[in-house]
C-alpha cells in the first residue's frame, strides 16, 4: 500500500525552526514529484513547495528563503526545513504525491 506519513511538527516560538519529514512507503519517492501543502486554521489549503523528481524545487513566495526542501533517498523521505518561523506559518502541514496525501503534522508558531 502506498502511504505518506508526516512528522516533526510542534509548538515553536517566532523566529524558531522546525524540520518536518514526509516518509513514503510502498513506492519509490525518489522517482516522484512531491509537494508540501499547508492548511492554516479556518482557512483553505496553501501550496508551500514542489520537489520535482528530476531535481528542481519551487517555493511559494511566502516561504522563499526561509524554507528548504530536501530528500534522503536512502530513507525514502522528503524533508521541509523551516527557519525564521512566523505566526502566519501556523498550519497543518502535509505532503502529497499525485492524489495521495498523508495525515499531516501540526505546526504552531506562538510566543
């Protein structure tokens, strides 16, 4: 069964950092284009970043320069390193591959 599972969320103060993980099982993530998406409380989904299977990564303007996507193919996992976090980054973060998505991990930025 093809699955995605996110982890690494939590409560962080503004200016802090977190690293989220998206672990894939049942398929080879390294040959797949994967996307990070977030959904702030009470709002619609927001695109965060695309990680293309052939290498390029695109970021939303709101996270450009603060967030970095990487992959560990040996672990079949994609990461989202988030620096200089802001209250407006508070959201449920999840990864998608095609029509599949994980359950997400909650990120709360608050002092």
